[in-house]
C-alpha cells in the first residue's frame, strides 16, 4: 500500500526487497506476531481487529519528520531504493512541492487512513483523497480503529508505554533509534506559506481526526497537545537552519514568524 502504483519490486536491491512483504497477506501466513508498517488489509486474513494495535503520531509532525528524514538521506541510501524514487523526489522538492506532488501521495496523503482502509474506492493509489470524501473516510476509519485491541498516540509519553505493557502483558521499554538528521539548507521561515499550510491541512485532513480520537482517550486538551507537538517540531527544524543551530533567539524569531502564518 505504501508504494502506490509502483510494482517493480524485483528491481530493488536484494537487501531492500527483503524488508517488504511483497506477497501481501500471503507473506504473513506462518506468523503468530507481526510488527511493522502494515495495512489492515494485509493483517485481516490472519488476525482479528481486537488482536491489532497501533501507535499514532500527530500527523503534521509525522509528515514534517518524514520530509526531513528523506531529505537528509545520502546518495547511497537513496540508491538503496532505486528504482522506487519517492525519497529522491522528496529530497529534490521544497516543502510545498513535497506536499502537493500526487506521484508520492501514497506516502504523504493521510497515511494512517490509507493503512487502515486501503484498498478503498475513495483512496487512489497515486493521487490525493477528494475533500468531499473526507467525512465518510473519517467515520469508516474511526469505526475500524475503535475495534483495535490497543490504540494510543506517541504524545501520551509514559502513559503510552504503561498502557501498551498492560495490553501485551509484558514490560515494554522505549528506545530512541534512527533519529532524523535535519538538513541545514532549508529556510523554514519562508517555507511556511499559505500554500504549504493549506496543503498540509489537506494531507492530514483524515488523520488529524484519527489522532485526536486516539489522543482524547488519555489527554484532556487534545487541541493544545497537537499544537504544542507540532510547534516543537517546527522549532527543531528551524533551529538547524544555517546560523541558528541551537534554539536561540534567531530560531525563536523564525518560529514566531511561522506561528503568525499558521494563525493567519
């Protein structure tokens, strides 16, 4: 599902292809436990909804992190995914171009909804979800998410890990790995425009509702939690702009300009 209409898996480097369940549900037949980036359609033949769990991340923050993650890849790492070129497109694109390129919609457009519901007639493989279909997709995806055995958000912090440990009946301890290296050549103050804010809203229109639903079960002020999380990420990326490598007055000034545009 993550690859949209791409089907040239046999051309991927062997080590990369080995990380992908190319055969879909058939590849999971012999497993009692499956963990990874899987669509429900891949899991459903072998697992009931109450056996599934997911942890969501504030969707604007996740998408911004995804962009900086791909943009920070080395040439060698991009080559590890040839001929699948989504990461190369991201690295070559501005923030607004990344958000508006339909060729990588399967990676950028309401990813959680896609993983919950694809294949679905209102979710194109290589194109954006029609705004007219958002309400219906929110309702359908939320109903499915409600059936999961466990669902929470990253932003719940320690509560997430205690809840997950209780559900799994074993202690789960978080470990921080694969930390994104933010590229230092992006002027984020000028990247946050009316066009990029509008595009980001559309790319997260369904997922924002799903995250809010999951977050509300543990957090009283979901709106504030979402805004604080996103603005912290903006500080993170803004503070790596050349000349503002730490969260200094200059980075704070950048955030102030970004926040003004967001409020507008």
